[in-house]
C-alpha cells in the first residue's frame, strides 16, 4: 500500500517525523503516515493537556482502544492513553499521549489499513494545533484532520469555512483543498492562555 501525507511544521520549532520528512509530501511504502516530534525537551504550555483536550479527563473505555499495533508503534503513543474523539465518514479519530509526552491525533481512514497521525508537544498544540492529511494512492481515500485546543475550537469553527467539526476541537475534510483560505490567521482566545493561537489550513495538492 502507498500513501502520501502532508504535515504542517510548527513555527519557530524544528521537528522531524519518524520517516525524516516534515512540511512536505512524503511517499511511504505502508499504510501508516504521520508526524511525530523528536525526543526533545518540551516547552511549557500555559494550559494543561486536560484543559486543551478535555476527553483526557475521563477514563479510557473499550471504545477508545486502538488495536492497530503498527499505528501505535509508528506514532509512539501510550496504548492506555488513547481516547476516541469521533467517528465520521466511517473513520475513527483518536487522541493519545506519546511516550515522550507529546499529544497526538490519529485516524484510520474508513476503518482501512490506511492510517495517519500527527504529534506535537503540549505547547505546540496550544499555539498552533496539530494537522495531518493522508492520500491513499491506490484508492480514492483522502483524510485531513486538525486538532485545536478546546478554548479556541468555537472561534476556529467560525473563522474557517469548508471543514467539518465532528467533535469539540476536531476539524476534518475528505477532499483535497487546492486553495486554502486560511493561512496563519490569529484566533482570539480567553485569559486562560497567554499564547496566541495561529491556525493555518494545509495545502493538500
């Protein structure tokens, strides 16, 4: 199987995925694609991960579990940390914590072997969110996902047109976007965080 994935690199932060490519199209000879932060010390975020992603406040249940060990290992996540955010277009979307403290968003495209993930430090999630898009070359499958902190989710929903919002903090699209309308827009946020939030759509063609 072959997939193409495009990742957005956080500003002012050097990152590399496990396949050595960031911020460009990566052609991979497997059904797993994603962006994972390197093993580096994490910047301090103003908000806790549980505040930014409230689903982490509840206990894991059987519906939250990811059974694809290839995805778990590729993303470098703790299996006990996975939480199901939504199922949309027959595609489950999860959040999880990385073994190095990262926050990750993951999905299995229409329940197939084609999967994607994006991981970043809590401070990266707070300032930029997480984004990943995956194209399965051998099928018509396409999935694009964004994870943003809870405090800016409603503002992002108002500012960005053409994205689905199946769960608070989660935005999705299932067709490539040739002309992203939102690039580097600053999203207002409350007093809970001093860091500005910058949202950019992926250019997926």
